[in-house]
C-alpha cells in the first residue's frame, strides 16, 4: 500500500521562486521543440503562466492530512453513517499530465469521534492536487479518513472523466471511470456496503 507514505510530506523545493523560473525555462524549451516560436507575442508570458499553473495544480504535495484536518476532531457517540456526496475535484493523471475530474463520495461510520464536515472535501483536494491515478486517489482518501478518525468503516467512491482518454480518442467520449475503496464494516458488512453504494450511486440532486 502506498497510502501512508504520502500522509505527511515535508515542504519541498517545489515552491521556491527559482523552481518557478526553472520550470518556465523548461516550458519555453518545450514550446520550441513542438515547433512554436516562444518569442512570439502570444507566447511570451506562457512559460511563466504554465509554471505557476503547474505549481498550483500540484500544491497538494505541500499539504499533509494532519495540517488539513487541524483540530476539527470531535468526540461524538453518533454511530450511523456520515456521508459527504458530490465533492467536486480536479486532478491530473500521472501518465499524461492531462486533467481528470469528477466527483467523490466519502462516507464513514464513527467510532467515538467525528471530523468537521468541511474537512472531507479538503482531504480530497489535498490528494487530487497531485499527479494521480484515480485508483490511488480513491485509496488515499480512504486511508486518510481511516487514519484520522479510526472509524468503524470508510467508503469512498470516485467517478471521473479523463481528458487523456477523451482528447486522444482512446475511449467513448462519455465514458466515466468509477472506482471505490471500502474499509472496515463497509467491506465486511453487506448491509452497510449496500446502503453506502446505493447512496453513492443515487442520481445527483444537482
Ligand atoms: Zn492519462
């Protein structure tokens, strides 16, 4: 399992100004290799913009679960399913560095504590803002919720479309990829699993 090593990442060199300059230089070179003229007016500021955009889109590397959750953990005897549906996310596939995006549904059954509801989307955001594959994103969100809350169970469903498939004509344009990660009672108990999957796959209200 790869999930735990990514829970705490030291702030790296990725955000230093010199890194942005170096990235911009590489984008400039990329433009030239693609047959473009990096000195034409429309492209002059592109390398700096792409560098800044890439750093922003991968800022999840600078974040840790501990930081994101902070002190928003509360003792609570509630023992029924808590679910946040339709968390929108944007990520980039690690194979092509092209966007994939969609929705995440996260649920857990507390065992003595709950987390501030807004923290679940923030956990999703933290892992989505990295180079990803959808399967790992799904597992990492489940692992983080499990680590933070030690709940009776966790369920995560991710549904997404991948531009690397759509733009390159690899797949039917409307095909969606769905992944799920189930832990604890969500895996062991058929009734809990069915309740979760029904809620996760119910038509969106929006
Ligand atoms: Zn891809």
